[in-house]
C-alpha cells in the first residue's frame, strides 16, 4: 500500500512533465508540413531556443535542399511532357523533397530530448535564478519570428535587386538588405554569446554580462516606441554624472550615442523588453521589488 501511495504522485508528476515537454516541442510540427516545406523552420527555431549553431545549420541545409528540389521540379515543368529528361528531373525533385520530409521528421525527434535539456532553464527562469538575481532570457519564439521577418525582407529585397532594374537603382532595397541583415546578425551574436535578456537583483539592473548598481541610478523610465501596428518597449536607465558605464567604451555604442541620446533623452542605456518572455508591466513590477527610486 505504501508503494502505491508513493508511486501514484510520481507517475502523475511524470505525466505532467511529459505533457510540458510536448508543449515545448511544438516546433516539431513544422516538419509534418507536406514534403518538408517548413522543416527548416523547425530546426531554426530549435537552434535559436537552445543556442545550438549546429541545428541552425541543419535548418539552412534543409532549406537549401528544399529549394534545390523545387528548382528541379520547376525545370521539369518547363521540359516537354513525356520526354525522358522531364520524367528524370521530376522524379529526382520529388524524391529529394520526400527525403527531406521523412529525414527531417526523424531528425527532429532525435534532437528533441537534447532540446528539452538545453532549454529547461530558459523555460522557467525564475525557478533557476540565484538567491539574489532574476534572469529573464529573450524568448525563443519571439526571436524566431523576428529572424524570419528579417530574413523575408532581405530575401524579397535581394530578389527585387536581381530582377528589377528600377529597384536595383533605388536606395531602399539596398538599405533593407544592409539594415535587416545587420539586425539579424547582431541579434544572433547576442544570442550565441548569451547576452540577450534582463538581469535584476540586489546588485543592480542590466543585461547578461553587465549591470548598473542601484546606487548609481537616478531614475528609470518606461519608454514606448510606436512603429505602425507594433509597439516596442524599453527601460531607459539614467545614472549619476561621472558614472563609468562599461559598455559605453565600445566603439559601436560611442558611434550610436548621439542617436541614442535623441530618442532616450540622455539615458545611459536602454534595455529592450519586447523580446522578454514577460509583459512590460510584469518586468516593471519585478524591478520595483529591488529599486525604490522613481520609475516613470
């Protein structure tokens, strides 16, 4: 009887853990889209969430193979029907798509357990934080959508440059390629260096890799930047005169300082909130637990 009483909660906890694991593995669903058309998105999502470049590279591989297969099918469609080359090229393209589809499904289930192990901490940051610090990492789902958005704009801009002479002579396609490719590269670098997120504790506020002590802060403001239908949220942190802010020594920060001062009205730094797994109101409430100064 005792063993039954002890085992039942264990089985229930195992079932609950299994359900949570499958909820965190919804990205595998991309691989079930017919003919593997979205398999690359599954591995891109898993690679971003677990910060595994190898899985992101696999996403690029599946994308390239799928594109190659569609190129073969397109070439077969232009060939005379019934011709030997038509049948051979069409068959090769279809077999390639089928191989990507089946192979990516098997591959996704093979890396699922490792993905759950690597993302366990980021799924519940408050549970794994230290006694004094709360660490909120950037949301993998939001990063994934942002990367896809940047990639789509870069792809459309490159296609316009390659096919339209008027677009090639215009400034906007080139600007979109440089800006959104640069944005994606900066975000990817931050993710792989584990610098994206928010750190709040008794020692101060900041991002992974640096923080500003509370005693150096004069005020904090919640800044909203509206761009079309989206609203970006930031925490602007102002410090006392003479405070040596370590990231300010970097050449890129110094270069962008005039632009930063214009939009933040002289804030020492702006911490982005939109990529965090918590709402801006929850983040501000968390900051108030450690900071008794003004938050505007």
